[in-house]
């Protein structure tokens, strides 16, 4: 027996609720973390190039690929006719997304063919040589032109209705009808999409895919190959960022690689260039929110009627659930006594928009914050006062029912806001800013405090399930696998903490392994902030099963009662005996105890009836609030974020430092969405902001100069989630609203705060200057 | 004549021939050497995931600079030391302090950008043991991170700055003398290098005279200094280039000198090298440099290249025109000198004859008591291309009337261009708000800007007028500009 295992440490390394570094941190900083393009290529690996349409909407009259085929290094050219199974990669089963276009082009950049060549460079060059004739059709690339031209909807819209908005909206003394335009957003994961397919015998193919949803890639590859899912294994160790952009969008690259790999019996890799990636994969939906709100002189909302129109692109993809989530969050933190909300998922001749952190929630919530702001300027108060006046109440207040008829039972928004208002010294700073603006002709300042309430669960109830596979080897080492994917958010680390905690072993005993469809089947996308809630619980369930067998074994072998078996750090107490974990495990093995288990979890309580617009779609809510202070230049519209304070609720954090990283990163990403990140299509329907030279995400020098971020340490999830933690991926994204609204206040100073500037997003320097001009002309 | 270039890659001496003139350092590292720690994020020099350090001999000794491997062409690496992420940790696996600080401060999430950040921070760590937050932000302008929000990375940079555990743990400090000797020995072979693959040639001239002769023989050659523009022709447009003549190593083009009447800047001087000189002499121009590209681009890109390529949105031409800069073009048959503004004829067309190259520029010292300002307006403050860039040079006479005014704009026309109508209307007039207000609209006579993804025509026009207002307010002593850091903090 090795004496070193007789450690009598009081606690293990890496339990739940402690700050632990990312499991791959050491590999990240040395460049040894393998992303798919870093995996040694099998001998003879071929490379794919993409043949893209250069029309936004057109019939394809002819496709001449002779020059492509004759180009140096070209091995094969794939067209729709070469696809053995279905020529379709529609994520939600609508059959509206051909892998390769045949007769009709519906967005600029749509895939028409793919080239397979000996090198990536040869494939890229060859792909440029196609001669394609088109007959142009009219194209509509944005919400307004789609509406004006009677564009179709890509899926069934949704309506949420509570109370009697149609009659009640006439009653209050004050009413505003206005609209807000909200731009989309490119994910800009640093690692572009990539897939490497390695053919096997029979129908088999293994695909390494940079995806948040290996099971979907598996099913889609099988569907395109015309084979069963059991022939396809999809693996993902890590992504270089995902943010929702790799939920469905990786399907096409994986499918093309698999088709070519099976046909050519060689490994095939597809790695689009950044420009291609940005042009041909979906983004956050742009929205136009039209609202009609009635309220009293105090600023209390009585009734709201609003429509949320979205640029969905040419196909449905996830636009249904995205626009649904916009409606689910159109209340933000506010109680609407009478409300009607309607979605309008418009078809446009642009790339099909998709999931992006917040998944429609940010757009819905931003609309609500604009309504609050509009009311505040109308009644001449600080928007924060209007917010507080309209917050959901505590149970029993009669102000707890959402537009989807779920009760808000765990409401902590008032406490979060109150604490932040005090800790950020909001009131004094606001007064100082009002004073400053009076004496500053060119530079103006603004400050705003905005709340976040975000519903946690997939609104598609079936997705709220997860599996995990845990093996304890007979040397006491542990192999962990689950359906969640690692895209930087620290999920693997958190779930490993759960396992370490469950067995009471040091975390370095737990081997984190690549997500693969071969170990845990039928998984959901790592999305909707659900990763640690679902996979943490599934892993815990697997551990529980193994522990129960181990305890039974201990009772048999040591002839003790269950209550006398205790898992201590790296050892067990069995009766009066202390046994090292690995010794104990080996003994269990010799006694033929099964040391492996598949864990499973499904979220309780939730249900949703979309047609009726009623149910309990969310297991719980995550809360937060932020205060931002900005300065703007009224001659150019440029601005700086001077300071941001955040208080965010993650329940009882599984790993506080990782959660703070999520909060800070989400805030800055949200700030980018609302400020400098602008998607711009030209008259031909071409996206012209398709690379970092033209699409500007925040830099280090854009983050708030003073940035105070805190977790609400007192918080515990009211529901029995893993360790009473809360999801953290998406909710903090919306903390960035305070930046937009602070800019808005600075602009409003031009007209002495008498007019809501109605700044659309993103508030580029141009939009800010134009808003300044508008207000100058009004005053 | 040699048919191979020589360089040092991490700890290895390399002699390399047979590569295409368009071969990038990134592809060489990843595909040929399987050094996969260096990542491709954008292949256009904007995201920094491919950042490596390149050490080269300069007047100040062996100088290590962060560069974008994705747009760095192999031919430009003759006589350099390339340092990649794989070279940092000790052989026993112990992390370099810069790496350890990134781990300790939780500076990585997805990790894809991380090697690039580590290399940029390493470059800073080598050169600055007391960086301010501003220094760190400037260093990181060319590195995008989409996960962390940057805060932990800044903390890592601050934490590690003064950490120097011993003399031998750092690979660059440890081998500096030896590396320098090797690079000197490469440089001392004064031979032209011509590397050929499939008939396409990279040419590395041995001297300025050699360059002039090569260009006389190859008037269609592509001249490459920093490759921050040409690199994109390669990675994005997949252009075939032959021959490519590399000039970044030519010491004759790298001189910068302050003379009694002005500053002479060689065409091969990088932004980074020029910055110190400019800050000392024309502060407004020196400060503009921080707004051009990221640090990696400023280390590679040259003011000469920014002029030579004739872009309407280059940031250096407007201030240089407003300052009255003279341009010297050279060929094997001699030199031509012209006012810089005359060089720009039309979009994509410059007054450069076959065989000519930009040799140097001469920037006259602004007259004492003159006012000079330059304003760059972009969607994102740093590492962005101008929506417009306006430069104003003003000299008043004893009466407070405008004696000389030169206003030049980029982003407002097909070339960098002066606002001649506005200038004419102001000349001889009192420098007063009334006059400014009256002439503002004449910008519409001078410029009919375009709408594109960077800005609309309306915004460009209005902002140009407002910049004149700003310039006026500044000459009147009113502070009007947003500053993230106060000047004294810099």
C-alpha cells in the first residue's frame, strides 16, 4: 500500500464552490491545447474549399465546374447530385436548408459546391474558378424591406397574451407608440468553424467537429450520408469559442467533410477562412420592436402591446425558439398588468440567423428597457425610478405573473438593484453628472443602472435532459465524460469539481475527456446556459450510482451499516477503519463491483404549451444589475465607458472565478453588440463587415476603465440545482444595457433630458452623433 | 547570389529555399514545422492569434517585435530570429512567468487567442518592467479576445511586469549574445537572395543600389516592406505575385533623422520606430500612431508603405500633407522630389514610375506658434480603419488672421486630399467663431464622400465640419477631446 495515499487532508483539491483554474489553462498558455486544426492529420488528408454564390437571390441557370475540376491538386468536386442521403442540414426539421443549393440561391454566399484538393490552398484557389450563370430575383435583406415586400415568415409566430391589453391600453392618461431597431451580432469565436472527417469501415465515419452540439452533427451527418446515426461518431474536445454560433452552424462543414471522406476513403478537413465563416454562418437576429405602451403619470405601466420582428435569414434554423425567447424576455424585470406580445420571424435573403448568447432574450429585454426609458423621459424622472416602480413583486403582491403565465417565485431583483445602487454610489454620481453636463459644451456624460432577469431552461422541454458516463478504474483514477461541450466557459472544470466532490477525491484524479457521441448519446446542445445545470447533475447521478454500489460493497466486506461508511478526502472511513480511496476501489474491483455508471438528469417542473402561450417554461431565473458611466463627444459621437459596476446572481457559485470570467466576458461582449459591432450589407445583399478589419468587437481598451464585478454572495438557488448554483453563460450578457442607456442619457442632456433620444443599437459613434443632431434640432 | 534565406527559429538555425513569394510565416510554422501553438484567427493581421516575436538587428541592437505571422511573408525573415509560443516554457515544462501569470490570473477561457496574447505580453515584458494600464492596452490593441472581457489579461500583465526570477530562465535573454552574433553573420553576407518556387521569386536585395537595379530590371515587382497590406492580397485575394522584392531589412531605408528644418524618415521605418521621434517633435502626429493598427501592425507596417500604396484611408497621408511633407522617389536613374499631395493622382493611381520606389519623406518642423492637430474618427477607437481622418495646420499672423492653413482629409475622397475651398475661405480672415461657422459648409464643395460600412456620407460630411469646430475650440484653449487616459498618465 502506497503511504502517500494516506493523506489526512481536511479537504480535497478542487471541490465545488471554490475558485479553480480552467482545466486547460496550462495548455492554453503553452500553445499545446489541441484545437481541431492542430490534431495531427492522417496521412493523405484532403482539404475542402467552398463554392459560394455571389447573388443574394437568384435562379441558378447553369454551373460550369470544368475549370474547378482541372485546377491543380483537385481530387473531387461535390455538388448536390453527389450527396448520398438528404441534401439538407436544417437543424429543426423544416427541410428548408439545402447543404448545397441546386436551382435557387437565397443569400449571398450560399454554398453551391465544394472542392476537395490535396492542399487547402489548392482547394481555395480552385473554388474561385467556377462559372455560374444566374437569373436575378429581387432580394430583401432587412426587416423593413422584408415587411414592405410582404416577405414570408420562416416559422409559425408566437403570441403571448394576458389580461385585456386591447381595451386597457386606452384607459391610462399617457401612451407612447414608438419603435426601436436592434442590430444583429457576429459571434466572432476566435476559432472559425472546422471539421475533420476520418472514414472507417462499412458506413462508419468519425468526425471531429468544432460544435456545441455533437449529437446534432451526428444525426445530420447520418442524414446527409443516408445512413444510421450509429455509424457516425462525432467528437469535440474543445472549441475556440462558440457563443451559440456553433450550435447548428457546424453541420454543413461536418456533412461535407463526411461525404467526401466516405467517397474518397481519405480523411477530409474543411476549415473556412474567416471571411467565409462570417459570410456563410448565421448571426444574432436583428430586431425591430414596435411598442404601444400605456402608463400613468407616475410612470407605472398599465398595458403593453408590442411586436417583435426579426431578420431571420432565408431559413428557419433556430429562429422559432429565438423569437419565442425574445417574447419570454420582453418583460425584462417588469410586471405588465395587461400585455400582448407577438413575434414576426421574417424571411430575408441573408444567411440564416441562429443562436447567440441570450438567444433572442437580449433583444426582447432591450425593448423593455427602451420602453422604461421612454416612459421616464415622458414623465421627467430617472429611468431607475421607473424601473423600481414596475419591478415584479414578491409572491402575494399580485404582481408576479409573467406574460406566459408563469409565476416569478424567486425574485431577488429589488435586492440586487438596491445593493448595487448603494455600492456604486449611483445617486451621488448621477447628480455629479447632471452638474457636469450643465457646464460642458462638448463632452457630455451619462449614467444608467439596468437590471437583468433571465429565464433558465430550454423552452423546448425535451432538450432539458443530459447524460454522463463515469468510470472509476481499479487504480482509483476516474474517467469523466458527459454530453456538454467545452468552449471556454469552464464547463469541464465545473463538472469535474462535481465528480471530485462526489467521490471526495482530488480533482487531478478525474480525467476530463473529449465529448463524443459514442459515450453519451442523444445529448442536447451546450446552450441556453444549461451546461453545468444539466451535465453537472447527470455526472452527479453517475457518481451517486457508483457510490451506492461502493457503499454496499463496504457494508458487505467490512460488515458495517451504511451509516458507518463515509467518503473523506481521498479515503473512506468504514466503521473504525480508514481506507485510501484507491485501495478501496481495487478491493471493490476484486469483488466484482461495477465501477462504471451512466448518469442521467432531466429538469423537473417545466412544461410549455406554445399554442396556448401558457406554462412553466423556466426552472428558475438568474438576476443581476449593472451601472455604467460614459462620456460622449457631441462633435463626433465618439464615447468612452468610464466605469461599470456589476452585481450578479449565480446562486451558490460552483466556481466563483470562472463565473466572474463569464460575467466580465459576457458584459464586454454585450457592450460590443450595443456599441461598435455593426453588420452592414450592401445593395447587392453582400455582407461587407465579414472580418475583424471591418467588424469591430471590443478591445482591451474598450472595456470600462474602472470595472467592478461582484457576485451576489448571499444568493442560493431556490431550486435544488447542482450545489444550488445558477446558470451563468447568458444572463450577464444583458448587463451591457447600462452602457447603451448611459450613452442615451448623455445624448439626452442636449435637450435638457426632456426627450428620449431613442438611440438604436448598435450605438456607433455615427448613431450617437446623429441622435445628438436630432435633439439639437428639437431643442 | 544566394537561393535560400537564413534565420533562426526558436533554438534552431534554418536555411530555407524553395518557397513561394506568397508563403506566410504562419503556414510555414503550422504546416511545415507543426508548430501549432500559433493560431490562425483571421489571416489579415487584425486578431493577433498568430502573434510571434521576430528579433532583428537595428540601430539599437537586437530588437524583438511582436508581428502577425499570418501576413508576414517568408522572404521578409532573412536574418531574423523567430520566437514562437513553443519556445517560452523551460525544457522541464516550467512555465515562463508571463505564461504563469496568465494561468494565475485566469486570463484564458477558450484559449484560442491565448498564445497570441502571451506573445504580445512577452514582447511587453521584455521591453517594459513598469507598464501602465495604458501601455498594456496599447500593447494589446492587436489582440482580440472574445471570452474574457480582457480584465484578467491586464491583471496578468501588471502582475508579471517586474518578475525576473533569474538571468537564465528567459530564452531570449539567455541566448541574446549568441543570437546577435549569428544574425550579424547572416547580415555580413552582402549577397542578393533570390528564392524561387515554380518560377515565382522572392528577392531580398543586398543594398539600396541593388534594390534600384532589381526594380529597373523588374518594373512590375511588388515591393514589400511590412506586408500589412500586401499580406492581405495573398491571404484574402490569393493573388499570385512575382517577383516580390523585400526591403524591410535595408538599413539605408531605416534611418530617421532630425535636422534643423525638419525630420527625414526613410521609407522602411516602421510606425513603432518612428513614433518616439514624432512624439518628440510633432506630438499630435506621434499620438496618432497609437491609433494605427495594432502593435503587431505598427511593428511591421511602415510610413513609406502607407504612402506608397496610395490608399484613400491611410492614416499618415492627411497629417503629413497638412504638415507640408515632401516625398522622395528613387530609381536607378536618380531621384524625384515632390509635395506628398501630388503623389496621389486618383483612386489606385499614384505618381510612381516603373522602377521607382519611395525612398524617404521629409516633414518640415511646424513653425513656432503654429497649431497642428490630427483627428482620426473610427467606429472603434483603436485598431480600426478611419471613417475619416482630418489634419489641420494653422499659422496666424500678428493680427490674429489666418496666414497659412492646410487642411487634409482621408476617407473623404478617392485620395487623401486637401480642403482647398475651406482653406481659401479662411486665408486672410480673422480666426474667429463667426468665420469658422460661415465656412464650415464649404467642406461640401471640397468633398463628396461615400457611404460604406464605416460610415455614411452624411456622417462623414458633418464630422469633417465638426472637426474644424474642434480645431478652432482647441486653438482657443478649450479641451474638447475624450481621453481614456490623461496625457500626464501616458
